[in-house]
C-alpha cells in the first residue's frame, strides 16, 4: 500500500507539472486550407478516437509538440478554456473578488469568461484554476451550461453512486439521465480526475454539430447542435435534440425557418434584435438564460410553442403564441408581452418581477409566487392568482385573487384581502390634442379625456403640473391666464377655475377627492394665454388622476413656446435651373450706375425682403463672393439701374425696411460657376448682418 501511494503521488506530480503548460500555446496541425487535421503521434485507436478528432476539428482541444495527450488530466483552467471555446464566450466577468487568478496568467480571460457564463463560481474567494478537475465537477459544469433541470433520481445504477457529492447530485442525475455520461462497468467514478480523452467524449456526447459562421444551413447532425455565431439561419430541417444558442451570438440574431426541434432551445446568446422563429417551425421548450440585458423571442410561426422559461435576470421581450411562460426564481426581471401575442398561462416565481402586457396581447391566467411583483399594461389578462405579498395588478378587467395569508395585494386601486377576488377597474387618460407650438402672448387650449369604466372608488383627484425641461415652473411665470373646466359624463360643465398663481401644480377636486361609482368619461379642458415675455422653450403639462398619493394614470401634453419676435429676412427665388448664356457686360460708371438697360429678355432673380416684427430704418443690401465677370442689375425707387455687386442696394445711409420684392438681372461675360451671398445689413449698427441668402448659377 505504501508503494502504491508513493507511485500515485509521483504520477500526480508529473501530471501537475504538465498541467502548468500554457493551454493556449498548444499548436494544432493544419492542412493547406487552414482546417485542423488530426495527425498526432499519440492519437489513440480506441473508444475516444472519434471524439478526440471532433474536439480538434471544432477547436475545443489542441495539441502540444505533435501530441494530443489523451490520458493527461484536465485542470479547471483548461476546462474553462474548452467550454468557453465551445460556446464562443467572450464576455468576461469580474474576478477581482478571487485571489488566485492573476491578470497575467494565460487562463485569466478563460476563467473570467467561464465565470460570466455562470458555469464556474469558485469557493472561499478562490477559483482554483490550476487544480485538476474531477469528473463530477465537469458533469456539473456542463449541466449548468446547457441548463439541465436537476433530477431527484438517476435512471442508471452505478456501484459508486454514493460517492457523488450532495451538492452535485441533482445536476449529475440529470446529466446521466440525458445520456451524456455513461460510466464504465457500472462505475461512474465521480471523484476521479477527468482525462482529456474523457472530456472529449463528454463534449462529443453533448454536442453533435457546430454552426460557427454566418449563413443559411439546411442540414443538422443527429443530436444537440450549437449555434455560437450571430447571423445563422437554420431552414427546412429537423433537430433531433437541443439547439443551444451559444454565448458567442451575443446581441446578434438567429433565425429558425421551418425547423422542428424535438428537444429544447437553450438561449444563452441573443439580444433585442431577437431569436426569430418563422414558417412552420415547431418547438416545445425555450429556455432563456442569456447574460445580456435584454433578449427578444420573436415567434411568427402559427404553431403554439409549448413553454418559455426565463432562467435568470435577463429582461425579455416575447412575441408570438405560447402555451406557458415561466419566470424562474430571480430578482427584478422585466418582461414585455408584445401586442397580438397570446399566452395561456404565466407562472412568476421571481421576486420584483414586472410583466407588461401590451394593448392587443392576451394572457389567459397567471400565477404569481414572487413577492413585490406586478402585472401591468393595457393588454388583456383574464385571471391572476397572487400567492405572495405586495403583488400589484393593473391590467384592465383582470380578476385578481389573493392567496391565503397574503398581504398588500391590489387590483388596480383596490386592496384585495386574502382569499378574496377583486376585478381591476378600467381607467384611461388620453390627450385629444397633439403637441403644439405656441407663440409668446398667444392663446391655446388642450383637452383630455379620462375614461372610468365600471369604476367604483372615492378620493380621486386630478393633479395638473407644469415643467420646462426637467425644472418645475410656476403657472404665473408663463401664463397671463390659465383656466380649467371639466365635464363628467353628460353632466354640466364645471368651471372655469383659475389656475394662474405662484405654484407649479394644481389639484382639481375637494380635499377628500371625488367619488365615482359609474361608467363615466370626464373631459378636462385647460385653456390659457401666454405672457408676452414667457421664456421660450419646451414645456410639459402633466395631468394625473390620483387616489391619495397613488397615480392611477397620467398623460403628458407637450408644447413649445416660440418667440413672438419675427426677425427680418432676405430670400432669393427664381434662380434659373438652366445655365445662363454669356454676353457682354453692360457699361457702367465708376459708381456702378448703368445709363441704358433693358430688362426685356433678361434673366431675373427675385430678391424678397421681409420686415419682421421690429422696425429697422437704416438697412441696405450688399453682395459678396462675385467678381467683375458677372453683374447683378437692379432698379432703385428713382428708376435708375445699378450693378449691386459693386454698389450694393440702397443709399449709403440705408432705407426703412418693409416687405418688398425686387427683380435683379444676371449678366455674365465669362463661363463658369458663380455663387453670391446676398446680405441684409443694418447700417446704423456697423453693418450687422440681419439675414442672408445664397444664390448659385452657371454661365456657359
């Protein structure tokens, strides 16, 4: 026995020394096409040969010095490298809390990637990267990676089943029951070290095909397949096993078109641009386990998908027809059920979950076991059973039952006592006017309708507030007058009530609030007149229907205040689309005055002056950017013609600005492109530019 222990120790030391080699430095042999080939001196000819060849071909294992070392044991770092290659995982988790993974080590990235995947978590502040991994640890890592549900029993009998650690039993039972681990002669050897050959066999059992490049594929291997790159489309095929959407898909897109999946689809990658399911595709189970912030399952197939399981804290957008939807135990998950989607049953086991059911979407029943969770939106939810505290349901018309022993369950604004069922009353608020632009000093009006359908409550108030950007402003800061009128149902109009004052919100209603006990529509109209000096900018008026401090529904009306000051302007119209014909320059004197000119047959531009809202008494028009090869000829009020390129337009002291349009004629004697900037300037203010316009022509 002593000799045996000593020999075993020597073997382990030797293997550990080998295990310290940089796993990433192993060089695979490649043929001329760049495809790895299996030409290793120690490649066995036994039960592991095919699996080793496949592992090399798929980039999971590489050799060293022409050897594959099939009997070499595997460290945890090497296991991390293999699994992140298989799933093409590139995102790295934060290992700052672990003391034994140096940033400079060859395995630092692989360990961080495996940690981000959630398949390696370490213990007591250590990841143990250089320790050899046991078979049971490898089984558990792979079971976690493909999201196998733990099993309570193992279908197969092993003589050493009692050696399976308690923490590993559920995952290993599931792994064995799915046929991924076989053992040998009724021996599973869970605590034994795993060789590279055994690891290759495990991956070969687990994944039969890899889709590693963008494109469309119409064939599939018999068994589980891996898609680990975005842009993959699978068409017109049957998958006899699971489809794994690997981490390498990241925020990309994968499409299934006319694909039948006999197993599950496990979504580890994918983003808002979605996992698309189209055509006559058939799936029974989708498990969403992505580490991305949001994933979209977009099912356009007419076939109902059996169930979707959200396993983790990823937010989900779900679209299509589904029998069941399950949120596994989690914290703070958000789910959006898109319009026109149907789900027969939702089960919420995650705390603080938010299910938003869009208008047009239908959910038949929902069971909520996660506390502080809510179901909201304008879609249809038939029935909710709330078995946890502080569950809130606001979808209109939903029947909400509070489970025994629960507290804080609400159906809309109504409390639901344990054992009771209450229906959510319908309340909607909508603005009947759109966004508006209002000039300083102008009047405006805005109407909103609040619909209270089958609503029985008291203590309701309408609160109106105003902001400029993010800052609250007082009504009196911008309104000369601001009034509110209301009409409930077909009753009389109440008001108007003056809201102008030094406050930034207005509460309409008695201190105890209104009592409503009917199907009614309340129309609220606000009208007012802006101050002449109201600050320009974007304002929002928010109307909230509240019960106490709870906001039942709200609507925002946005309007933009623009200055009442209209600036003067100059404009040029009638610029010829065709090139003008060159001709002789018209004779002019040193001041640009032209003695004889006939406008007949000339090429005119129409220059328009717009006065605006202020008075300017000393303006002129000047032209920049032209040379002696072109003239712009205009007539003054005395009937004299001038080349305004040289002189400008108007007397030197300027003239009083008024709305006017004058024709200016083009004459050019040199072919080429000409661009003029025509400016309206204020002579009394050092020729400050009030407005300018650009005109371009080509002469030939």
